[in-house]
C-alpha cells in the first residue's frame, strides 16, 4: 500500500528525471556535437503531459490546489461543512468528466501520429483518462480524511455508490451524458456566457479550487449551449500542455528548490551581507539585494519568500530588527523574482499572449531594478525615521568581502549563464531553465557537495507537485477559454472599456485598478490565468504594446500577493518566520508605497520597459 500511496512520486519523479536527461542531451547534441536530436522536443512534451497530470493527482491527495476561501472561511461551522461538501461534489464530477472526455479524446486521436517519435498521438491523450482514474483514487483518500476530521457531511460510501452507478450507465450507454443537453428543454440564447460566468464566480467564492471551478463551469456552458462541441473542445485539456515553452516552468521551479536545498541561498545572503550590511538599515538592504540575486535563478516570488525568507528573517532578528520590519521587507522583496529574468510569470504570460519570452525577460529587467532601488530607499527612510536603534552590521574588510564573493561566485554567475545563453542564441528559454537546473545540480553535488542522488530525486518530485498546481490551471483555463472565444466575451469587454476610455492610458489605468482590486481576493497565479486571456485582446485592440502589458500586469499582480485578505506572500512569510499574518501585513504596508510608485511610473512611461527589448531584439 505504501508503494501505491507514493505511485505518483515514483512514476512522476522518474519521468521528470528522464525529461531532464533528454533535454540536457538535446542541448549537448546540438551545441557540442552539432547533431540535434529531432525526437527530443516531442518526447519531452509527451513526458511533460504525464508529469503534469501526475502533479495534479498529487495536488488532489494533498489538497493543495489554489482556491479562494476568504468568503467561505467566514461562514458558520455548519455552513462551512455544507459548502465544503458541495466543493467535493464538484471536484468529483469534474474528475469523472476528465476521464470520460479523455477516453473519447484518445480514441479519436489514436489515428494521428507524433511525427518524430513515429508513434500514435493516442499515447499522449491516453494520459488523461488513465491518470483521471488515479485522481479519483486520490480524491477518495482525501475525502475520507476530510470525513474523519468532520469537515464534510456526506459519507464516502455515497460517492462510491454514485461512481459505480455512473460507470455502469456509461458502460450500458457510452453516450449517456447526452441527457445533459439542457437545450433540449430550454434555450438561453446570448445570455448563456454570462450565466456561465455567474455560476463560475459562485463556485470560486464558495471555495472550489480555481482549476476545478473552470472545468465545471465549462462543462455547464456546453450543457446549456451545444453539448456535442465539448468533445472537440476537450482536446485543449491535453493540447495546452503540448508546448515546449511550458517545459521551462517545472525546471525553473526545480532550480529554486535545488538552490535552497544545496546551501546556495545561504552563500548568496552572506555575500550581500558583506557588501551592504554596514549601511543604515543594512540588513534590510541585504534582504532586498539577496532577493534580487536569487530572483535571477528561481524566477518565482513564492520560491524567494519560502527559500530565502527563513534565512533573511533570522539574520534580521539576530541584528535586533522587529518582526514587523523583518516580515514586511521579506514579503515585499520577494516580488522582484517574477520581474527579473528568468521569470515563471513571464513565461506563462508569453504562452497566453503568444509573445516572445526572450523579449519579456529583457523587458522585466529595468522594472525589477527600479523596484529594488525603490524598496531600498524606503528601507533607508524607515530605518532613519523610526529611530528604533537597529544596529549596523560590522563593516566587512576587503578580505572578508573577497572571501564571501569566492564562496558565492559559482552561484552568482547563474543568472549570467541563463540570460547570456538565451540572448547569445546558445539555447532557448526552455533550454535555459534546463541549463539552470543542471548547473544547480553541478553546484550542489560537486562544488558545495550537499546534494545526493536521493535528495535530487526528492527535489524533482517536489518540483512536479508544485508544477501540478500550475498545470491544472493551464489545462482548465484553456478549456474555459473556448467558452470565452465562442461568446466573444473579450471583445465585449474591450467594447465596454472603449466606451469609457478616451486613450490607451485611460485603459491602462482602468485595467490597473481592476487588477489591484481583484488581486486582494484572487491568488496571482489564478488571476493571471483567469483575467489576462480576457484583457490581452483589450490591450491589443487599443494599441498597447503586449510586451509592456505583460510586465505591467505582472508587477500589478505581484502587489496582489502582498495585499490582504488573499496575500499569499504574507502567509508564506508568516509561516517561515513563525509570526502572525497581521504582523507581516503591518510591516509590508510602508513598502507598498514605493511599489505603487514604480507601477505608476512604468504605466505612464512605457518606454522604460520597451526600450531594452527593442534595442537588443528590435521593435
């Protein structure tokens, strides 16, 4: 049973390692041997489909998929149990449909071929129904745990009986779900899209994980419009993962994990301390500078908060800093990660908006540096104005600075390897993520000697689990996007904006205000997948540069992880720093001012963002 409980870990971890090795071989074969592997990209994408799906299954078992619970958490205990039971029912139904649609999909796609691999495309699409079975098993395990903890009202046996009945009906009549053609009974006409969005919002605020709410809402939409179309639209549940660019996400996640697990982050922090620790507010400056350096390796705000956070807070406490300042600046500085290349948020945006990821990386550099400087200025001001008597660190001697540099040298050159490789043409952004992970393995195993084979496999499994959260969002938002496209909702939103906006700047202000408001209640990752597909066509229609738009919205959404009640970074920092969320929130408020100023500055002067990518890569 133990083996079965860790099935995703063993299979997914092994596939992840295989994917890693294949991509490393691809880079070596092309750059060193001059004989590119024609099959490597297609095989890696195939493996990613399985790895991503297995990550979703792990997320179900661990109940870690992104949800919005600020409203349902305020329900009475009885209402919470009822709401959570309804949430479980929706997830249960969504998994059934994922398996059912996946089975139909794989049958249709079996006749097609993965060209370079010379195998049926069905091997890619069969991942959906097979892993849906595993998802259902994990659902029952998680539900039983919830039932034992008295979080739900229905006995697990109810779901088991329902599953048996549904499977029996499908076997008896494979097209049983045609009864869901609600248009046979009544027609909603042009309001179907709006009703779907209302149903989706109800599910969201009830606490249904965002990915599953999108799945359920899309199924509902096709039931009230054209049910047969769902079989064609369901291809997006797999096709959305068949993207070479998306492969960079799990490898940048892995890089951040490897950096944390191999003692690399500690060496980065010590170097920043040796350079900046003796200035007024020195440990705050060290905190921000370390985040800037680390961001060039992990590309993730939460990776920064969780990885460097514990180290930064301990160092600041040891120097006599109050918890609110420790937590506040740690949370604030973590938003640099998604701006400075490489950036997972930029990669996701590039896929959604079909924009050059290399251009987005370049575009984010200047705003990232501006945000860093702005935070340091505020930190200096607070250290002066508050007069709390924070001690400066002893000024490191030149010899000590050189020694700190030597110890961190191999880690410090990581961003230069990544960025230099991309813009020299040596490798693509996806390959850059693989190189970063491979280099982290080299540092951890051979330079710092803190990484073992066992710990490497464990880190790969962890990266798969984290990526699974993103994968569920990707496949379901793409599925949901079919509804958005059919109902022309993006165009209608654009028309609404144009009705009240007299210029592109006015549109940008309206979008910023919308995202700032939504960011208070919706996780940044969820917001990126949910809202941007509707806003990108709006920006494009009014003539806004989409590279600039990507950077501006990324900074905007990063503010969201610092603002309650959602404020994901606040919770992560509070957890790693063992302090209350209110303490972190109090500390982060002053640092929101320079971040807001930076947002306003780049919105009014977009050339600050577009200058560098246009200069290097052309407009």
